[in-house]
C-alpha cells in the first residue's frame, strides 16, 4: 500500500496582524499534520495589490477588530496585549524573521514581543534588547542585507501570484485558508474531508456575480 503524501503547507503572515499572532499561538499549541513553511509577507503590499483597506484603516472596524482579538485571545487562553499604536511599520520584524531563517520558535518570539509584551518595533531600547535576547547583536546590519530584503519581496510576489489577499493565510496547493478562524478548516482539508469535493462546495467556489458595486 502506497503511503499518503503529506503536503507542505505555506503560512503567509505579517507581524502587524493580531490575527496572525493568534494563529501562530494556535499552530504552536496544536501543529498541523503537515510540514509548515513560514513565509513572512508585507500585508500592506497585499492590500495595495488588491485595492483594499486594512481593518485598522476603517474606524468602526478598527475598534471592533482590536476588541474582538482581545476577546478571542481570552477565550482561547492566549495572553495578549496590544502594542502602543497600531498600525505600525513591521519591516524590521519581517526582515528579522527572514534573517533568522523563519525558524518557528523565533517567529513566535517576534509575535510575542509585539502582542504579548506590547512593544512596537520602533521602541529602540526594547528592540535592541529583544534582538540581543535572540542572539542577534548586529540586528540592523543583519536585517539590511540585500538577500533578506529580496526574500521578503519574493514572498510577497509569490503570495499574490497564488491569490493570497490577506493574512494570515494557510496555503495548500491551490487551496487558501484565510484567517485564524480557518485553522480548523485547513485541518479538515488536510484530513481529506469529503465536504471539499462536495457539489455545493464546488459550486460556491465558482459562483457568478449577481451584481457589481460601482467602484
């Protein structure tokens, strides 16, 4: 009997995203039954490509999003504290992850620096102390390397080519699972749930527009 092929799951995320933080904690708590490849991307680049506003750029949605994330974290038993201001520039964090080879433990530490300890990446003292704690004493030099910047750019281009429109997104081949709340949906897909080949599920994936809003 030929053993089942276990797919690799690509995880597209940005440290600016509180939902990415929640999913990082969920994945650490209960890993997927598949190899997981961490791929940091600049969320702002996805928004620009698809012509979207981020949740924090719409006043009422901003308030709800931050409060919902704190409520959800509490329900899940995940410690959470918002940084001093949001949104912020996440480039330092994204490049640090890449400089550290996107090791899951290091990525989780970066998430916790922001959403557990409540730090912003432009807090110079906290940033230097955090980087040194990860064993990176020359942090600015490390994250400024051309290959680090190029890797982040390539991740973004790859994500867009695959249709990724938001973070966090788990990608399994052509299937995209967007948002922390879709973690279990991805688990079901990996387990071979027949719902994904159901006629109505296939129809939903190609449902035509009934009307288009003027842009």
